[in-house]
């Protein structure tokens, strides 16, 4: 960019988009900065806002000659910054985002430093602190290198940790040639627009300045909610393309600074599960992984092994990827090694045994654990784990037994394909046996030491003391040991420890709070306690089961936990408690069974995780997952046994009986084939009306991310999407109206609640296409048009027609939602798949022409899918939980 007239010493470039609610704080900040540094201008670029942002900017500028306001059609932050740089007349350019803060003294401190080193560098950075709410986050590791004001050579080995990727920078305008600008993302998402601009500025001199006299406050929570497009489908090409271009430009061995940029980016994206090209399949995926390997090929092994902020498992994954193959496993001298030739890449003298869950109840202690070592990825030989028990007072082991090892879904590390292999196990110990449990591991025929670890943050592990106390026994262990101490005990003998924050009685302290909960268990609890919980704002299968069970006088105390819902009629043998009330917390600590329709911790726990750790040892309820639909999305990284840690799962179909065992690590004995409570309320005898229900699910990439205030609509993205275009085209198609007239049918259009803000954007065709009422009876419809939502199974249960409509199929199969694969492929599902509005219209025509019936192949699948149609699901579940066999 050609330098314009130098009218100010400092130009602040501020891109703005739909920030009307946040502008007052920014205006106050700018006024303060200009009062402090008079030779300053603000260049504010409105990026096509559709709220009152532009007018607010113009009003602010009217009385301030140092403010320039530019406006443009919506083009993105990079184009906005380019326009701001072009219009800036300052000698030095700073960048500021709305809701962030440049603190007093920063402009003067940085520009004075720049004046002293003007010919040495083209860019000076200064400290940045990230805030989440009022909480300051730990500083970036770059400040371990740049710890004092000075000039830093990017060819120095320590420069690998500088990784200047954020806009807490100052550049001199004279250093920006006409062809240097922020790059636009085009159709994708540009994760590296800032990094590329900074890299381009730094390349000329290969040095960066750092001035410690300043601070940029990055307020993460105050950013405008944007659609979640941080997915490989949108970002992979930007990431890999950027680094391939940098490598090509630098030629040959890359500087430590570039190597650090690669690892900083790959490490963060791997941590966020958005690096691997899961949107690609087959040969395309192989070639994309080869490109990642090619980029890592320019990073030194030593740097990969030592770079901060990367999980150890990810380091080895990067090394495997770099060298395009597995390492050679070896067991030597009682240690485990991974080698590349004669080079030792990984060495382990003991293997962590991670204790995922301990549950003490009914005379048994259940221990769920995992052997976690990257060694197992390459090793295909035998691995055996045994439990050795020594009775209290004895020096000789009483017995030893093998435990079964199964491959753990935690090897996915929440990626969409496994990147490690871990082994999980379950062990049950008899409460009548006090003494010492020792774990013994053999890899091949070589004994390998075990080190017990608790699952969770290190501070939680330390504070808990790893002691669990139930009605029959206590179990305790120390991190790093290979043994657990088991003793018979009683509720009244529970040890009280002052741990962490207290969620029950803040004024009394943790010790007194724990004692109150324990006294309830010892003296007030005269019978079993069952709690029933649904997710926030919903009354689902837990509520329906509670309604049934609360009619039964069996001595069990039952409580439905109302989570922001109103409740109506229920039986005389149940009560309702408010979610996260004090009573809920006391009952939670003493519950025997917890029936949940949502597997998320926050949906059933009355305590936040920080508070729960003070009471974790007291919670021993059997966890029953009622489900809220039939799981057919492939999600082993969320719903496997060793992820959910639920004891039982209620299933409704033959498919689930196989799927949970084959793909999710459950045993057949973990499954309760009673059927979901919701199906008891389905009227199977009701004749359908001549109506079609159109009910697509929502898309995370078309609405803002979840915040405390809710999700912010993003109409531009929504209107530009294939999802909207095809759906709206179908709804307003005259051919649809004619088809409905011909067969005397109607369509009810039901948007997902999250997409309700977009309802006004749809055009409905004629009187036969209407918005569905808030509450519907699924039995009224002869045909449902939906997508990958599990809601379709309600209509499979009714044996009605199903059409799957996915106008954005490339995005779905590309993993833009949190999954992109189904455990029942569409080819084996219960209706045809339509990808366009014309396809959908044709499929509906075929259904109507076929006598309002699905094709025989789909009817056959529907007939044999579910286990029960007798409206006895709730009774079956009750009988099972009471100990009767189904």
C-alpha cells in the first residue's frame, strides 16, 4: 500500500460489524487514548452492519476531527483492515477490535520504542492478556522468550516460541508496500489472516521488536457470536495452504520462527479437534494427510518433542505423521520404547492406569479404568492385566485374577478417528474383603509397573485424596502407586475433609456441609432414593418415567428434578425438587439411582464440577441413561461406555442391542431392552391425517455459538446457504401446491427451536403449507420429511413414511456438525434420501402415488426395527430396576 500523507503519529484501525451494543465502551476508550496521545487518529471501518452501528459511528465522528468512518458492503475483517490501512495517515498503525482494550501508556510507550529502533524493525509487539469474563488467562509462552524490551532475531532457536499471531502489534506504514495486505478468506474461513500479515511484515528484516511498556486486553467473552465455522471443512485448506506457501517462499530448512508457527497452529487445532481433514474420504483424505505430513517434515523432531502447549499424545501423533509411518515398539529391560531405527522416540518405565470411575454400592466396588500409553498404538502383541488381592493383616496374596481389556474409545481423543490405542477395563470387588488390591501388568511376558492416576485435573486429584466411601466399604489410593486399600466401613464413619469450594452451605464451610449430607444419609434416609433428570427446559423420558413410577407405593423415595420447567400431574409417591437447590444437592449425594435422559454432567449434577469434587466420594448412584432418542449418529467419542460412565442404557430396538456392544464398548448386561418411556404415549391405533410434517434439524454453522444470552442469528450466512435456498425453494414451489391439491394433502413446517429466529425468512406456498403449531401429535402425520435427526425414529415407531432431506449433504458428510457418519447408513435406513428440493418433490409424489405408503423395502425395515409396541415400556424399566429380569 502506498503511504499517504503523514498527518498523525498514530493511526488506530478498527474494523466494526454489528457492534452497536458494544460501541460506547470503545468510544470512551478512544476518547481517553486521544486525550493522552493527542497526535492520534481512529479509522473505523463498518463492514456492512445491518444494525445501528454505522449511524453510531457517524454520530461519534461528527464532533471529532480525528475520527474517520468508512463503510463497505460486508466483505470480512481482512478487507476492513485493508481499507483502514489505506485510509490511515499515521506514521505508526495500531489495530484494535471492538470490546478489546489498549491500556493507558501503551501508544506512547510503543511508539517511543519504535522511534529508537526505527531502522531495525518494521513491527513491534507488546504484551497481551486474555480475559474470559473477569478472569485473566495464563500468558502466552512467547513471553517466556520476549521477557524484556528489545529486538529479537527470528533466526534464533528461542524464536520458535514467539509465534506472533495476534494483533497486539504496531507497524510503520512506510514498511507496507502496495501489494501487502490482509488476505481475504473467499468462500472458506481464514484462520491465518493475522499470522500471514504479520509474517509478511517481519520477513523483510527477520526481526521483531518487543516493548514491555504496554498492554492489549483481549476480552474473549464480549465478542459477537458468529456461526461455528471452525471446522476442517472450512479451515483445512487455509491452514495447509498457508504453511505450504510459507515453506515454498522460504525454500529449504525453515527458520525456528516458522517452525514454531506450524506447531502453534497445529497444536491448537489438534486440541480443538479441527486439524484433521475429516471432511474428506478415501484417496482425498490420504492425500490431505500427506500434505500435513509434508509440512511437519520441515519441523525438527526436537522441537516437536519439546514445544509447549501440545499434549504428549499429540506430539507422538505429529512425529508419526511427519515420518509417514509407525515407530517400532520394543520392550527392553522392563521398559517400553518406540524407536525409529536406532533412535529412541518414546520411552516409558511405567504405564498410567487412569481411574475413570469408582462406584460403591450393593456390597460391590466397581472400578472403571484405562491403561493409557501411546506405546499401544504400534504394539500388537499380548497385553494382560491382573488384580492381586492381599487380605488385611496378611503378607501373602490371597488370590489373583485376570481382568478383561477392551479397546477404549478414549483413543479417539475426541477426534473423528482414533489417534491412539488405549485399553479399558472394569473390575468389581466384594465389600466383604478388606485388604490391598494391586494391579499387575504384562506386556508380552514382561512385567511393567503401573502408576495409578485419577481422571480429572491435577488439583482435583490432590484435593480429593482419592478416597471413596460407600455404605459398605471405603476405597483409597495414592497417585503413582499400584495399589488400592479397601476397608469395610459404614456411612457414619465417613472421613470429613475440607476440600475446595462448597456448593451446599457456604456459611458453614465444607466440613459442616459434608456432615449435613452424611447425617441425612445415616439418619433421615429410611429407603432407597431415585432421582429423575431431563436436560434444561425439557420434560422428556425422565419425566414420563417419574409420572409412572410415582404411582407405585413400594417404599422408594422418588424425586423429579425440575430444570427450568413447570410440572403438572404426577403420582402420590413422588416429589419435585428444583434443579441445583440445596435439597437437590443433599439428595444427589445420597441417591441410589439416577435416571437421566441426557448424558451431560451439567444436565443431572446439581453442582458445578469445581464444587462436585468436594463431594465426589459421596456420590454412588447407579446411573441409568434413558436416552432422548435412538442413537444412530456415529459418536463413540461421546457415547461409549468409558466416556459416558453410565451403568445402564435403556434401548428400544434390536439395532441398539448390537450397536452399543459392537461400537460403544457396552456389555449386553449394561443394556435394558425395555423401550423408551416416550413410546408409551404414542397412539399406534390412530389413523393418520392427510398431512406431511417437514421438520429439518438445525445447523451449527448457520447460527451464533451458544452464549449466556443465547445464540445470535446470522441472517446473511443463513440466506446464502444451500440449506435455506433449497428448503425455501421447496416451500414456495407452485408444483408443491398443485401436488397437495391433487391428493388433498397439507404440509406442516416445523423449524427446530434453535432456528425459530429465521422463521420470517421463509415463503409458504398457498393455504396447504403452514407453520406447525408448537405442540403436535406425531400420529397425525402419514409422512415425515426430516434429515439426520433421531426424531425420525418416532415416525419409524408409528410405521409412517420417512423421507430424508439433506440439501447441504456435502457439509453434513464433511463433519460440519459434530458428526458426519451414521451407524445406519442412509442406504439402509427407512426412506429415500433427497438432496435437492426437486428430488424431495419427486419423492413426495412417489409416496402419494403409491397409496400414501412407503416402498415395501422401507416398510419391511420399519416392521422389524423396534422391540415392543405394547405401551409397557415404563413398567418394564421399573421391573428391571427393581431386579426383575426382562
